[in-house]
C-alpha cells in the first residue's frame, strides 16, 4: 500500500510539471516554429520561453497547479497516517 501511495504522489507532481511545461511552450508559441534547425528561429524560441518565465501570467497558473498538487499530497499523507494508526 505505501508503494501505491508513493506512485500516486509521484504521478500528481509529474502531471503538474508536464502541464506547467505545456503551458509555457503554448504561451511562447513554440509549436509554431517549424524548423528548429535554423539558429535564428531557435534563438527566438528560447528568448520567448525565457521572457514568459519572467511573467506573472505564467506563474499564476503554475501557482494554482502547485497548490492543487500540494493539497492532494497532504490528503494522501493524512490517509497514510490514518491507516498507520489502525
């Protein structure tokens, strides 16, 4: 049972990381870059990603996702603690 709870927590935080990365790439419009091999386009894509990392718009979404993951982690901890006391 503890392994299952660990796997659930790892997947919750992993999904949070994936969704934040997808949000960053979507905001930076990286999907529209067709040819990453060209140095000019590559530099522009990285510059846009770097710019969005400094914007509160991006971090507001990350904050809400992280709070949800933290809440789920706390619930799992309380369930495990309650099961350990039985």
